[in-house]
């Protein structure tokens, strides 16, 4: 950036050469540096200022120009180099994140499928165990009923046989009652009155029984 003071100072050598040329033409032998010192002091007094150059209003146009150029270059560099690289990094990271999310979702689906298969197998095992228990209980009950029926049938047969034997024994006993009564009466009467015919005693017992 070129300041006004620098431009004015750059004009000093030209003025010095002009002064020297005038002195040579006139043929006057004077000190060539006398005019230079005077001119430099004059310019220094006129244009020297305590204002910092970036804050000098005279330099604002050049500063704005360089600011625009610098901003344009920075924008071009950012749009052509930095931003594409940054976009590529973001795309790569997004792709990695999407891949991780997809893998996690696949693992979750596998886990859900495994849990569903486990629950299904457990339900089937429970149903099968319940079916086996029901079947076993039914088989046991059927076996007990069969054995109970067999025992009841056997007991009924034994009771019937016993009743038949009792009836037969009773019938047999009843058939011998007359004989026993006849013999008993004959023995008693024989001791009292002597021997008595068996037919008479049997007739007397039959008469009493009838």
C-alpha cells in the first residue's frame, strides 16, 4: 500500500536533480545538498503525521481494494480446496456412521430374531411338556381305572363264588338237618325209653318240622 507521505518523499530526488541542473546552468558553485535538506525538511514538516497508516483516511481506498482482493482469494481457496476436502471428510464420516448404524440395526434384527426363535422354542417346549404331562396323566388314570376295574371284577367274582359256596353249603346243611334231627331225637328217645325205630323218629321230626 502506498501512502501519501511516501509518494511525496519519492518526489524529492527529482527535485534535487532539478536543483543541481539549475546550479550547473547558472554556473554558480553552491552546495548541492543545501536545497535538498531544505526541501526534505519542508516536506517532512508538511506531510509527517502521527496517525497510524492503517487508520489514515487517505489509505482507506487502497486498504479496501486489498481487502476485496484478499477476501476473493480466500474465498476461492476455501471453495476450491478447503471446502471440498472438508465435504469429503464429512461424507466419509457420514458413510462410516451410516455403515455403523446399518450394522447395529442388522445386529439388532438378528438379536430380535434370536429372541423370537428362543421364545418360540420355549413356548413349543412348554406346550410339548404340557402335552406329555397330560398324556402321561391320562395314561396313568386309564391304567388305574383298568386296574381298578380288574380288581373290582376279581373281587366281584370272588364274592360271587363265596356267595355261591355259602349258598351251596347252606343248601347242603339244610339237606342234612332232618337227618341230624332224626339222629339226635333217636339218641335222646333211645336213652329215655330204649331203642326206637328210625322211621318213627324221622316221621315225628317231619311232623314237628311241618
